[in-house]
């Protein structure tokens, strides 16, 4: 079946530190890959996506590259801010029985201290 | 503005009662989904629907029911058969095509009292 594995949190960083959140996936077929962000008490918002191998998705200083050879889609940011504190979800979408049901990882909590 | 709206934001239910969570979208999306979120467990799929008047069970459908009478609406009923209903419930929609993302509502936090 399809699945997504993320590094466990929480990840605790000081402001301006470099961020990496690891994500690997298992999928039958050729998935599209996504990172979503969830702020406390809210729903998920799309952060970035990549739809084919070697594509790089980017948004608000965050980046992730679709690596088919390692089945990975790691999230990075060069300099985090306190406002980046949130839960980050890696997800995939691949056709299954005629539907593209999103499959999510367990989420990684990021805490950024001033 | 197009979007997906869940209501209410907070809901309290007595044990043994059924309760219905509302989800409405004006994005003209074909597919709609219900997820349950518990701490440390990520998002688990309860039900999904690809088209009006049709829906499918997800991974944790027991104790829940849904309907899809209109494209815009996909309400979730948490029945008294659900053993542990206290959770954060998220509704989402998508175009149900390759390369497209899901759009989420703000969630409903259900507490059994």
C-alpha cells in the first residue's frame, strides 16, 4: 500500500537555524508529493508540492526536492523564524481504484525559540 | 472567496448521542474527505466521496456515517457506536486528479462529556 514516514518530533530550533524534516514514501505508481503546514487549532494548508522526479517545490523560504531514487521529499529552510512554529505533514497522492486519495505522514512538530 | 467551511468549531456531546459535523465547499471539487486527527497519529481517513450519492469507507469508518446528496456538502455523523469520539475532525476536498492538492477546512473539535 501507500505510506509516508516522517521523522518524529518535536524539532526544537533557535531562530535563524537551518531546518530539515525528513520524509520518505512508499507508493505503487508515480505519486505527487506535498508538504502541508498546520498552525494550532487550524486545518492544514498546502506549503509546497512537486509532481515529478527532480522537481523542487518552494514557498516562503521552504524547499523540498522529489527524489525518486531514494523515495524521499525532505523539507528544508535555511533560516527559521518563530512564526514557522507549527506541525508539518508530508503527503502523497497516487491513483488508487480511480481516486487520488491523499495519504499523510504522522506530522512533525517544529518549535522555534527566539 | 472560494473555500471549505466546517461547523461548528467546537462541539460537545453527551455519551450515547449522535452528532453531525457540517462540511461545505464552494470550490466545485468532485472529491471530499473526512479525516480524524489524534495527537501523535497524524490524519486517518474516515470516509471519502468522489461523486454525489456515492461514498467509500476509509481506514476507520466504524461508528461513523456520511451522506453526499449535494456536490457542495459532505456531513459526517458520529454515532453512539463510536467508542472514542473525542478528537479533531478535518474535512477536505480536491479535484481528484493527478498533481492536485487537497484543501482543508478549519476543523471541528469534538469532545464527549
